[in-house]
């Protein structure tokens, strides 16, 4: 098999499947456990999805509002499902960014490796922070009604930076995908 006809990893199909799987898992969490916890809390937003983070008082108020049933539910199924989301997010977005920066996508040659690695670092950072946040929330739930100011502060910061890294990842993918589609459209007309 010549170099020109050899399949490159990852394939577009693999990337698409992983992106769909990640999106479906997010939807299950967002419209399932997180929506249920929001209702239990009288419309207070769960800790995981507060872009501005939360104070010690706000974390305590949320955990108090969801009651024993909600705290148990937060532990399982929410944190159990959320244990699978960060690695799937990092893998799906990392491979998508790698695929979009392969030769012939956004330019004739690949982007420099340093740039490609930096792009992939963004969803990996998001996933890492999501796991840190999940660990902190698990500690808060297991120690309830004792609540550590330090654990809340770490969790809140992880939530804020996680959301920023997630938005940045999606923007990077969107921009690179738009460039690729425009380039593909121009090249197929030639």
C-alpha cells in the first residue's frame, strides 16, 4: 500500500462516532440527573454547571436544598455517569482536533506538532478539571454535613476553569471545522 492510499488514524467515522457518543452522554446527564437535582433544589443550579463557580455558602445551600435523597442521587447515578464523561470528552475532542489538523484539512500540510499538541491539551485540561471537580463533590457528599472551605474552593475553581476550557475546545473545533469545510468546498470545485 502506498503512502498516498494508506488510511490515517483517526478516521473521520471514528471521530464522528466518538463525538456523537460524547454528546449523547452529556445530554443524558444534563437532561437526566442534573435536571432532577435542579428540581430537588428548587431550581438552584447543580454545582457542576455553574460557570461563575460557587462560594462555601452557595455549595452548602445547594447540598442542603437537595436533601438526603438528592445527595444520595448526586453520588449515584450523577457522579457515576460523570466519571465516564471526562475521558470520553477528552478522547472525542482530542481526536477531532487531531483529525482536523491532519494534512489536507485546514491546509496542505499538517499544522506543526507543537500546535497540534497544544490544541489537544485544551480538552485534556477540561477533562482533568472535570475529574477534580467530581472528586471534590464526592468528598463534599461523603463528609456531609461537614463541608471543607478548601474542598469547596478547589471544586469551584475547577468548575470555572473546566467550563472555560470546554468553551474554548468547542470554539477551536468549530473554527477548524469551518476552515476545513470551506477549503473542502473550494477544492472539490477545482
